[in-house]
């Protein structure tokens, strides 16, 4: 088994994973990354936030 290290951008109150991006568009791989963080950390709520577009875009993710 290979060791893996997952580093979420921010964890709020040990309940919410906040994943921050600054890219032109969010993709399914960004969603999967956040879902993986939720699963590994055994949390239920995540926010995927993108500052790279003309206006703020975000997705609320429930595991």
C-alpha cells in the first residue's frame, strides 16, 4: 500500500472542507478531489470555490 497525504485547503470547525481554486472553470476532477477529501477526513460538507471567473462560483458538496 502506498502512503497518501491529502491536504485540503481549509477545514472549518472540523466540519467543512473548503477547497479554493482560481481557474477558468471548475471540472469534474475538482469535484472528485473535494469528495475524496470529505471521504478521507470523514466529513459530510464541502465547499468548492472558484475565484478565477468574472464572478465568484461555488458548489456545495454533501457526502
